[in-house]
């Protein structure tokens, strides 16, 4: 479980996050949705500690992360996996070394143990054929898979995904979404996914939070979302023809 | 005002860079990699520039000092002094600021805007130290060798043109040995060590705080080269005052 309470964050006097309080549930895919520029990435980075909130508290299970000093945070960082929007693989390292890096940094495993773990994760994301490739040689889908493998190599308890299927074709998007959801269930992880893709919402949305201009505008489940009477949410949701059809089927 | 703000941020970043590393083994491997990339990779450029400048300086000196009252060996002496005192440290440092500085700033800047630095931070890494410290160590170790190498190659270039008929090679060699003072070499290598720190830390700084898109990374890299060059000039003056 991850919980944030009354989070405020501003950059150079401009408020980007306004009084955000959310509880994200364990073993579920929690979705943060909203239009481009609404503050999703800033919220995600604030939750993991890449940005310091101006106000508010963040809890990882019972531990108040915002109260911890840098050293103490490292213990929680070990339990955090994150998938960045563009993958953020280290350009100068191969896929194999990218996935191995967290093991190098956090563990005292032998090279053989690390190799075994990396190979297991590569298999999990179906990249066993590509360990020797560099990020520049990968397709968009492969980059996301490698990023997922790196994020799960330490067996995280919390998984953060910033637009995991941006820039992917619809078919690959669904594969990536399903991969994240099955990993979440398999290891009972608290997963938080940023997305503006209604397909993802309908496929894997369990708990959904709608962010609008830095405010939490709405929260609920994917069944509620089609029948909400919130104007801004409806504008967002029904911009997609697929969601419109789903609503018509519901009626 | 802006200058002091930038200086402050630079000092804070250096504080992060020089905080105690969490795992030495990883840094060791990265230093080796940087020695290869930033150090060994700069040998060809240094060699080409030094041999030509050594040759040209010798020709210029031969023309300038052409007089029955000046012994020929003074040509070799002047060429040697120019190479050792200024060219092989200061000028080579400016050239390396262009090559190494821009590559460091654009590499780290690209890592910033593509969130690779965030990814490192999530992994609990002190990203500033992880990315910049190995480069600083590698260049501070290797650049003095480049300077020494440049002296030899430059003086060799001079010898080459001497052999081609500008002057008597033996006079040239006499000039090299005339008033030989090894402190001059020490002075030059110390300067180069300081310049290496300036180039790498300044370029790392501009890369690390890059934001926006690839255009901005390009600008950061240009600023890095300009600022490194200016700082090299300022510190050249300071070190010369102190050491000579
Ligand atoms: N580091 C930063 N400095 C200043 N402004 C920022 C920074 N990061 C994000 N912002 C601003 O915050 C707002 C929300 O951005 P973001 O969270 O990236 O939106 P999105 O919902 O598309 O992920 C944007 O207006 C953006 O310009
Ligand atoms: Mg975003």
C-alpha cells in the first residue's frame, strides 16, 4: 500500500500539484490518468522521492517516507522499481548490463548469481534473445520490456510506471499492460501506472484516479468511470471512440 | 548575480560528487572505462596538433631569430620553452576542452533529459558522483601524460623540420638541452592536472543541470566548452603567478 496525504508541489512559483491525497492498493494496478501536462509525471516522481513535496506526507506501507533521511530512504528505494516514459535505459550499457546494474549496486551476489537472476528476468519479459544489444538497437516495445526487467530484477514491492505504452502500437501496448498486470498479481506488488490511454484504463484499470490541472478530480473503478457525471472526466474519457462504444453497450 | 548563483550550484554539485562513494568496486571499473574513452581516445588529436605546432613554431623561430648575432641553437631553445611552458599544457587543455568537455556535457545532458539520471537515483545511486567522479579522476590522471606526450611529439615535430634543412639538427638538440630545468615540466604538468579538473567538473556541471530537449543539450555543451576555456585562461594566470 502506498498513501500520500495533502501533497503540494510547485516549480518556480507555479503550483503543479494541489492537495493530492490518494491511497494506492497492494496487488492491484492503480492508474493515474489525465491529460498531457496535468501533473501525472510530477506526482509519480514526488511519490518515489525524485521530487521533494513542498507539503504533505507519503507512506510506503507504515513507513513515512517523507520523514526519512537520504540513508534510510535507500532501504525503501531497494523495494521500488520504476519504468520511465522513454525507458531510460543507460545508453552506454547492453540490455544485460542494464538489468544487472541494480544487482551490482544493491547486492553482494556473485557474478553467477547475478547472471542467473538477469536471465530469469529477461525470460519473464521475453527478451532472452537480446541481452547483448544496446538500447539504440532496440524497438520501442523491446525498450519497455528491458525497462520492466530492470525494474523487477530486485523483486520490488512497489512498481511505478510512467506511461508504459506511450509510443507503442495498440497491440504491443496491450502486451506491455498485461505483462505489468500479471507481474503485479504474481508478486503482490503495489503498482502505480500513469497513462492517458483509455485502452489501458479499460484493460487493466483496477483503481483509477483522474488528475486535472494538478488537482485530484475524481477516483473510482473502471466500472464507475463510464457512468460518472463529472464533466471534465467525461470529456477525457469519451474523447476515445472505444470508450463511447463501451458506454453504449452498458446502457 | 547570476554568476554567483551558478557558482553556488557548482560548489554544491562538487560536494555531491566528492561525498564518500558507497561501493568502490563500481567506481574502479568506471574509472578504467573513462581512462580509455577520455584519455586514450584523446591521444591521436593531441599527437597531430602537437607535431604540427612543434614544426611551425620551429620554423617561425628560425625566421624570427635569423641574425648573425644569435646562435642557431636559440631556435631549439625557444621552441622547447614554448612547447613545455604553454603549448603542451594550456593550448592542449583548450583543445581538450573542446573535445572532451563537449562530449562529457552532451553525454550527461542527454542522460538528464532522457531520465537516465532519475533511473540511477531510483537505484539509490549518488548519480552526480557516479557519473562525474570517474571522469574527473580519469582525466586528472591521464591529461598530464597527454601534456608530457605533447611536449615530446611537439619537440619531435621541430626536430623533423630542422632535419628538413631549416637549421642544423645538432644545434636544435643543443637548444633543447640549453638551460634545461625540470621544474618547468613539473609546472606544466601541475597546470594540466588543474585544467583537467576544470574541464571535467565544469562540463559535468552543465550536462548534469541540462533540461528541456536535445537543442538545450547542444547549448549546454557549447556553454561547457566556453566556460571551461575561460576558466583555463584565468587559472593559467593564477598558477603562473603562484608557481613561477
Ligand atoms: N522540473 C520541472 N520544472 C518546472 N516545471 C515542471 C517540471 N516538471 C514538470 N513541470 C511542469 O509541471 C506540469 C506537469 O507536468 P507533468 O507532470 O510532466 O505532466 P504529465 O501529466 O503530462 O506527465 C507541466 O506544466 C510542466 O511544465
Ligand atoms: Mg508525463
